[in-house]
C-alpha cells in the first residue's frame, strides 16, 4: 500500500539519516553527532546512556523526535505515495520500492522471516517505537522479480531524484516519489499478486511492530483494522538485485582448548576438511573457519 512518508528536508537528508547503528563504531558516532545535531543518532543513541535511566533516555529521545517535526526538519507528505529507493556503491546497485504491508500478512506467513527472535532485542525495539509512536526505518524484504514492475521502476528512476546523498556508511542513497494515481494502482496490483515475500533484515523490528499493533488494537475500542498501526513500512527489492553479505563472527578464545584439541571436538559434530586457500561456503550448513 502507498502511505504518507515522514521525510527529512531535501537539504537535510544526509545530516538526518543513518545506517544501522549495529555497524557504527564509537569513533564514527561521536563526531557525527557533534557535527549533525538533527541526526537520528541523537534519538537512537543518545549521550550518556550509561548514566541515565531507561525512562530518562526515552523522554530525551521523544523530545528530540518531536523537536525535529516541529522545526520542520522532518515533514510528512500530503499524498499517499510509493517511494523508489536506490542504494549503490562502486561495486553494486539495487533499486526497490518503499511502501507498507499489512502486519496480518506477516502473522499468516505471506511475509516470511528466517531468523530466530531474541525476546530482549524485540522488546527493546517495541519500547523505542512505542515511545516515538513511529516505525524505526523500513524492513528490508525481497520479492520475486516482476518484469512490469522492473520496467516501471527503471523509467521513474531516470528522473531527477528527490533525495540523493552519500551517507555515513559510504553508500549512495537516492529516492523518488511515486504518487501518480495510475502508477500507484499498478504497483499495488503487482505486489498483491505475489504470494510471498521474504525478510532479509529487520526481524526483531517486525516482531516488535506486530506486538505494538496488538497493543494498540486492545487500546482502541473503535478498532476497524484500517488504522496505521495495522501496517508496517517495507523496502522491497527484487531477488535478482538483492545481495546477501557474509555473516562473520569473531570468537576471542578457545575456552581453554588448544587448537588441536578444539578441532578434535569440532570433528565430533562436523566433517572437517583443511583448505589451502581462503574458503567461502557455497551451500547451507557449511562454514569456513579460521584459527
């Protein structure tokens, strides 16, 4: 479905938007916040977190968010729209559409995830979004390719974008607004013929949004099912363009094992083959491991 997006002023976009805070070091965060007072980091990563209670942090975040709206740093669009979104680097570019989907489609598995949910992380996201009364960024989902949709997106993305900037993560971000009635109807019709789409990133936020929707539903005696809290924002990219990056983790020690004994233990659960060159797994349930 199309929706009325809440967006930063065109000239402020690069100062406001941020990549996932999971990927930002303290060395990057501190100067960025100092030089960009309207950055979302001042909402999601406020100063002196360790010395403040969770309630004080929530109050500060809510105050900052409302200040951004009252000062017109963030403006809500007047028309329901879809948003064409391209993210690109020197090596790769992908372009998709931002819209909303019904949370019931997630609950009945038309929108599917692939990760286990940690309740503590999900609750943290619930608290953030309940406090701000807003969704924190779109959920990244992947859908089957559709030639008609690809053609429409390609045509519209040849026009001048509303937003175009390089962000803190070094990627280029571009956004186009689609509010022509025929195009909006066409996009809706195409997506609503697709039986399933898949979450690539944002599992904990979706779970939190589902719980928040239920919470608001029970708070509203006049609930109809059409309220904004029944929907969530998604950035949908075609399968052919999506890139699944390596998922690597560093373990600091072997918990008392020597490397030889550690490998012996691993062999009790896995087939182990020594490689002579760097190895990347190409099939499920296989891993590359370095000691």
